[in-house]
């Protein structure tokens, strides 16, 4: 209880002091709060910095891992033999210049001991003098070179004949006007002459020019732009690239019956070789397929490398044929009478395995076995080949455990075991070859066409080439002139106005 003024003053002082303490406490707390907020902001900034540093380290780790993988990949090139055409399925055209130089000095063939060059019995080739020349030019002396007297009245004889072969220049096109003559019968009926089937209203190109265009494009692989220039320079005829395309379209249409006949011949064949190669069609990857035998060649293009492509032309398979191929699985999904693996492909794989590990002997033993089987087929009568002995050696090698040498050895062994009945079919049938070289040789011109002319622009372009080349190569197998074969096709072409 407050009794006097002094007590009041004391209370007031105490209140004032308490307010000052509270004010100081508030100031202290506010300062502490500000300090904590600044510390929090500092920690947040530090956290952000650490997160950025972590992200940077993760990115650096990813980059280093990628770099490490690339360096390991590059290092593996020195640890393993490089693959090229002598030890893999890589085509010679895809090799490096170094590999091409090595390939010129290495071959899968064993030296035969014979000298290089033409062998005894080899038929040579030279220009033969023709018995019925088109023109005879007589070179008669008029005066004696010693005394100068005239020789005109003296008897003569041919002392020597020399012959030159040339082509006429300029090579001029033959332009023929076809006139339909009109005659009116006494009965009053008006009769008009009928034009040949290939002569259309206006101006049209003849069969021979159709054949020339097809020959230059399909056989000589000349691209459209250069082809039109060649036609202009040689014959003085200006045609467009569109005209070239139209001519090839008509030639393909007219050759369809012959093309179908080739396909049917393949279906009836007892032995057929097959192969496939990639092509560019309007920037997309398509595939050219080859099915051939000794008498015919059938080529087609398709966007698939699988069985769908084969079924599009051979829906029933080739039930009569022993099919000679590499180990592309689409061929083994076909209905066939059997298969023969290309031993040359296997030899290249074995060469790679020999180079990969020179301490193992399995690849060398298998290589020598396949070489021995091929050598026997080439050098001794078919009925004297000891096929059972060769197969026994093969089966013994397939039983080897190759797991210690790495997956590539075991992979090839398993593949050979899977297709073991197709390795030596050529020892059971004299018509079956041990390699697929005949089919591969038909692939090469298709690649040359693309290298020279570039990609095909449409399905029609690819179909034109494959169909007409099938006609041409089949003609060659029958010792026929490819150009004359195209002339025969062109003679049935019903041309229209291509001007």
C-alpha cells in the first residue's frame, strides 16, 4: 500500500526501469531474430551452392564415365584384330584404305604352285578379222617407185589385207514419217491404212532408243542427268529426265512376263543361291534381294530384310531347292528342300578368331577342316570323297569346350552346331556349291549402281532397275547380248508421246 509520495516515486522508478529492461530485451530479441534470419539465409545460400556443386559433380561423373567408355572402346581396337573383308562379312568397298592395301596381298585361297598369268588351255581373246567387210578400199600403186613408168595396164593381185573397225560419225537418229493412206472403195466406204502398234499420234520414240536408255541406266549405271547428256551428245536427241523415267517404267511393264518366267524358273530350281544388300530409297533403308541359279537371276527390292520380303515374291518358299546362303535367319524360315552354308563366310569368321587369340587351336583346326573339304570337292572325283570322315572330324570339333576363350568362340561353335546338317550338303549333292560367290557377284553391280547414281527416288525406280537387271543378267547366262535382250523387250513396248 502506497503511503506517501516517496513510495510513489519508488514505484515509478521501478516501473521505468522495468520498461527499460523490457525495451532492451525486445531490442535484443529483434537483433537475435535478425541474426538468425541472416544465418538462415546464409544456410539456404550454402545449401543452394552445395546442390549446384553436387549437380556439377554428377555431370562431371557422367562425362567421365562416357569418356572412360569411349577410351575403352578405342583401346579395344588395339587389343582385338580389326575387322575387314578377309576376316568378316564387311564388303571390300566399306574397308579403310589400309585394309584394302592389306587385302591385296592376302587371300583365303592356298597357293597352287602355278605361275601367275594365263594357264595352259586357257582360251585367249583378240580382235578377229571379219570375212565380210562392209567396205573395201583398194590401195593401188599408179607408178613404179624406181623407174616412174605407169602401172595401170599391168595385172594385179592382193599382196596383204589389213582391216580397221570403226563406228560411223555422226551417229544420226532415223526419223520416219508414218503416213496413213486413205482410199475410197467403189462401194463408197472410206479405208485408211493402219499405223503400227508402237506409233502414237504426234511424235514418239522408237524401240531402239528405249533399249539404249535402259542399257545406259541399268547395265552401265549412268544417272539420269548424265544419261540425257549422253543421248544428246551421241544422237542429237534432247530428252528430259522425266522421259527417261517414263521409258524405264514402260520397259519394266513390258518385261513383266519374262520377269515372272524367271521367278517360276527359280521356284523349279534344284539349287538356288540367295543374298541381300542394303539400298537407299528416297533416304530410307530398303533391301535388294537376289535369288539365282546357273541359268537365271531374279532380283527385287523391298523395305524389309525379313521373311516378309521373301514371302512377297515366294509365298510358298522354295520347296524344291537346296538354298545356298550365309546364316541370315530369314532364309531358314523358308520352306526349302535343304540348305548349304557359304563356307567362305565361315572361313572369314575363323580367320578373325585365329587373329583374336593365337594360343587356341580350335579355330585353326576348323579352318583347315573346311579348307580340306573344299579342296577334296575341287580335286578328286565326287564319289571318292570321304564325306563321313570329314563329318566325324567336324562333330569332334563341335564337342570342344570353348568357354575359356570368350563368347565369340562359343557363339560360332553353337551356330555351327545348330546348322551342322547344312555345312556339308555340297558333299552329298554334286550340283550344290560350297560357297555363295555366284549370288554375291550379282550383288556387286547393285552397289555400283548406287555408288554411281546415288539412291533411288521411288519404289518405281528401284523396281525398274531390279526387274530389268534380272532380264539382262539372265540373258548373259544364256550367252545373249544384254543390249539385244533389251531391244527385244523394247520392240513390244507401246510407246506414247514422251516429248
